[in-house]
């Protein structure tokens, strides 16, 4: 047995939880929910009750949605059984049985037919970029439309700009770790790129990559055409604007905007 003095210490990367780091660095459920509530209330004159989060991963958004009130219910759908198991332990469990009982996690492909119906279906963090073909994305949008209750809304976000269709890297600092985004091998013929998320720590250790995949950078005209073909009304586009003084952001509906290095939008589609 190794002595206490010679036993190898675990690195910060070995002690870290990649799902917890992802939630801290990437997810913004409060902002997402505030936007969904605002737009739904403006368009429908009431607050939505049931949310279906496609590509839900650790279901943080679905959990926070259910916390907003006893009439709130959420459904999270994802193919990753490990992420869903983590969600049950670390998000639903701590939320307590009263809230967890109003959250249903479904291990399934978002392209598969389902019986769930919701006031709002969302696909956020550009998760639908994982569907690289027009046929797949159209099938998904049609599936979403069938999942919506009458007067329901489909909310998705999109990223674009000159850097989004090129190789680029991003580093953001958080308390105790750095978030590293790598977007490389962009192919202008099919708009696919190799993506990875890594985490770096003060002791020099890394989780590299923590997540890796290949996606297609869909454009706004493509998305609008596919939503129309799937039976949705023309989507409303909300562009992110940042206050240069305090750094706060807001999303405002637009009909025209100049291109930028990187831009973010919400699309809101209705039946």
C-alpha cells in the first residue's frame, strides 16, 4: 500500500464532473425561460404550462421550468442515457419529489414518433445542428409540429456570422476552470464542422475533450424554408443585442440586420 506521502494526488480534471461544468459554462435556463414566457404571453395572452425540451441532455431547463410553479410540467427527450441518469441524480433529485414528479425524462430519438404534447417545444444550444441532412431536419420539424398543443410555439436558437462558417476557438474563464470551445474542419460544401468542448484547470490538467461531435451550421434562410415546409407559420426572429456599457443582453424582433462575426438569435414558430 502506498504511503500517504507517496500516494498520487488526483488532478482537478480527474475530480471534476463534465456535466456539472457544462451546465455552469453553457446553460442559461433562467434567461431561456424568461424569453419563452415573455414571447408566449405576448402572442397567446396566457402563460405556458407544459414545456418539451428536445435534446435535453441533463434536463436543467426542464427542471428549472417545473420549479416555476405547481402547474408547470416538463418533458425532456434525449438519446444519451448517461446524461439522463445524471439529470435524475443531480437535477431532479435535489429539486425534491414534488417538482420531480412533474418532470418526465424520455430516453428516445427526437425523430421518433411520440405521444407527448406541450405548449412549447424547444431545441436550444443549437442542438438540432446535430441533424446534418435536410431530410432529417424536416422530419424533426414535422415531429415538433405534431408535439404542439393548439396555439403552441416552437422555440429554437441559431448561431451565425462570418466566424461561424470558419475554424475558430473560444476560451472563457469561470471560477476554478476554463471553458474551451473548438470549431474546426469547417467544410463549405456541406456546412459541417468538427466541434469539441474541453475544460482546463489551474493545476494544468484538462478534460480534453469533454464533449465532441460533428454538426452542420444551418442558416436562417434554410431554417425558415424548412419550418414553412413543415407547416409552421413564418417564424419570428429575435436578434441578440448587447449593451456596451454594462454587458447586458436583450433579444429584439427584427426583419433586417447586418452580418457580424458572430450573432445569436431565437426563432419562434407557430402553427
